[in-house]
C-alpha cells in the first residue's frame, strides 16, 4: 500500500536530473525484470524500483536491497523499449542511499567503501588486503578462509602490492573529487 | 603493432595466469605492449556505484598515460575495458564533465586514444586470418562454451563491440584455433560480479546455472575474458562440478605452440590439466 503522506514529490525529478534518464517513460512492460539475474533473489524487480521512483517513494527505494544487489550487468538497459538506462538510475540511487544506515542491505555499501579506500591509499586495489578488511568489517571472518588459503598457496593473493609510484597524485584526485561533490 | 597495456588490479593477483598468457600471446604475435608502471585502478563497480565523477577521473588518469605513450589502450579485463571506454565516451561528449576532470587529473584530453579489449585488439585489429596462419597446434577435439559476460558487450553504445545478446567474436577465434565452440544461450548472462564477495550464495546460484547450461550444450570447458567472471566461475560453484574454465589467451598460447608451463594451469582452482592431457594438448 502507498502511504500518500510519505511521498516525496521532488524525488522523481531529482533522480531524473541526476541520472539523465527519462524515468517517466516506463510503462511497466517488465522486460527488465524478466532478464534481471538478481530480480527473484532480492526485494524488488527493476520495474518496481522505477515505479516507486515515479511515485516519489523515496524512503522505500533508498532502503531497498535491490539498489545494492543490482549487478550493473546492463541486460535491462539493452532490452528496455523506452531506452531507460536502469543501471544509471541505480548508480544515482546508491549514491543517495550511501549514508543511510537504515538500509536493508548492509554488506554492499561497506564493500564499495573499502574498495574505494584501497584505491585511495595505493592507487590500486590490493585484493588480499581489501578482502581481509571487508571480512573484518562485516564480521564474516570464517566463510572464505579455506578458499583464501588455497588462493594464497597458488600465489594468487600476493601480500605485497606495489601500487602506483605517485600515490600523492591519487590522493589529490580523490580530494578534488570530494571537494567538487561538496560544492 | 603497438598498444598501451593496461593490466588492471586483478591481473596482479587473482588473475596472474591471464596476465602471463596475455603477454605471452602478444610476444608470440610480435605485438609490442607499452606499459606505464604508474597506471591506477579504473574504479570498477565501486566508483560508479558511489561517485560518478570519480568513475570518470580514475580512468581519465590512465587515458592521460596512454596519451603520453602515444598508443591505443588494450585492456585484457572486460570490466576495466568497459570502465575506461565509458569514461572516454563521457570525456568525448560531455564538455562540462571533461573540463572538470581535466582540472582534477591535470591533463588535456585529446580524444586521440582508442580503447580496445584484448579480444577485440587481437581478433579485429591484428586479425583472425593472421592468427589462424600462426596456429601450430590446433585445439582438436576441445569443445568449449565461450562466455562473454556483461562488460565486454554491454551496453553497446559504450562497448561498440560485437552483438550485445549473441556475440560471436570469441567463438570465431576458438573455431580458428581448432576448437569446437558450442552453441548456447548463456553467453552474456551475468556471473554475479562483485556479489561473489558480498552475497556469495546469489553468485553461486548464477554460476551453477551457467555451468549446467554449458554442460548441457556439450562443452568440456568454459572460455572467459574477464578476471571477475573467471574467479566467480571457479570459486562460487557446487563442489561436484569439475568443468574447467580458461582465459581465452591460455588456449591461444597452446594453439600458437608456445611451450606451455604446467605451473600456470595449476594456478586454476579447477584443474584443467586432466582435460588438456586427455586431448594431448599439453605434453
């Protein structure tokens, strides 16, 4: 049921503007949903997310698991008869939801932040260190230890990564991007 | 022929055999790979998920390095290829973002650099006929399912490569190497991507379906072009399934007659040597 008092009438136009996508064109053909690899595994199908954006159901959209479980596989965007690039919409929704702690998906936002911090500190993603940090942060310490050890023994998780030479340059890029965002 | 080689982060770790075989194939075909020691991560899914500007700025820094080297970029990793190409399109078409990013990265975008996946560079630029002419050890008897995943072909307005629903480039390559590519309809179904780390049970479900379909099509192995696809396919599956998966460059190495060191195949989590030995493809 839709609670009319909770609707945010600016939400739809804001998402439209930030994503550059004509969200109002969606007529719920569900072609996106039928090809979505995550659709049946998460809380909303892509066409439902788009409908809720159209209606201004900001909180429900930004707290959904679906926006974080979207794989950006682009199957929906290739098939949409109205050429709505749903992954671009999902990017905008994730960025808007990033600071929310009440969202239903906890792990994916943590993963993305640790991934980006890894780039910020060395310019590249050090897969072994990134994985350990992620496992520590999410408290899921043991699930992948046997697999991790096998990878390590095969020399696929080197402990030392060179990273880029000019690490200050990378930090500068991150700082400038953050500055642009806060402007 | 000379390219600016952009290995990407995975090729330094989980996909070391891809890096090794990619370089080895290019050496064999006399393709020169210029590499800057200073390339940075493309930002991957995490950058575009949280910060659009960062997802343009990080690739832009690598495009700047390629501009200095004066060579087109070749990226073995499908995801790196996609993110670089996506950023390049924005820099080319959106003047406002271009100015912002030029300021952030401190460079001047020339638009002179093309970005190719390694598969595209080898098949479409170097040429299928030229590769076929160099085959010394045809992959006779090897039945493969070519798995393209998402990032190599979608969305087509970014990738500008092959067909988004039924790509054929890798099938043509495998065919010219002497292998038998099987028809199947899961060529571009997603492997589960980064959810392989975040929600592995979902990825396992997607990968198991891929493997079932490949087996049903009569394939003895999958062929991939993406480190994340390969990692998910090898790591996130029912233990009972032993269908191996190769990077396409590993099979090229064998077919081109490069003396193959078994140690590189031992890096796979699913051992491909029994299959290769049963077809006398490795000695």
